[in-house]
C-alpha cells in the first residue's frame, strides 16, 4: 500500500459498535497511530493470512503422501533409523 498515491485510495464508510470504536480509540492513542492506519493494517493482515491459508490448503490438496514417505525413508531423508 505504501506505493499507492491518493488517487489510488477510496473512501469507505464503516459502521462500528460504540464499544469497539472506543476500544480502538484507546489502542491507537497508546500506539500513536490513527484509527484509519489501524484498520488498514488489520485488513491487510487478515487478507494476507487468508491468502496464506489458501496457498497451504492448495498445497495440501496437491500433496502426495506416498512421495513424501519415500523421500523421508531414503538415505539422508530424515529417518534416523
């Protein structure tokens, strides 16, 4: 997001419960950031986590257990016996 200019940014009206907004105010005040910065980073972190989970799920689906076991059982493959 750092490379984006103001032209690349859109405004989004967000409805928060009062209690959540108050807790958010307290956190950003202690942190020295803004509510906007906090929300942008939280959304970016959530999207990254979801994308990572998706990548791992795809890899899991494509994994071949027999091939893995062959690799682990070969000499120097991690099997200490």
